[in-house]
C-alpha cells in the first residue's frame, strides 16, 4: 500500500501543505494549513466506487485505466 505525506511549510507569504511538488492554497497560519492537510489526508482514505479514469502523463500522452475505489493510500502529515 502506498504512503503519501503532506508536508506543512511556509509558502507564498503564509503557510501551505505540499504533496510532492503540488502546493495547496496559502493559509494565514501554520495551524490552519495543518488542519487543511489533515482534512485532505482523511479524504484520501475514503473509499469510492471503481471507475475508469483518464489523465495525461508526463510525456503528454493520454492514458485510460481502471481505478479501484477501495485501493486507498496510507496518509501522514508532517510539519
């Protein structure tokens, strides 16, 4: 099972959480950014229906695949 970690960091004049290279919106305080990251982490764990998804990969190609709605990652919040 995959583990994803949201990291709380100073960003753009405030605080934000980051997952890999993707930043959240900016929050006025560390506590508000941490609360938003914990909320996002909880949402990642919620199972959903199976679905076909389509996305563009790093090479610009479109990929279609089946997503198992019950294959949810483990989550963590740091910072």
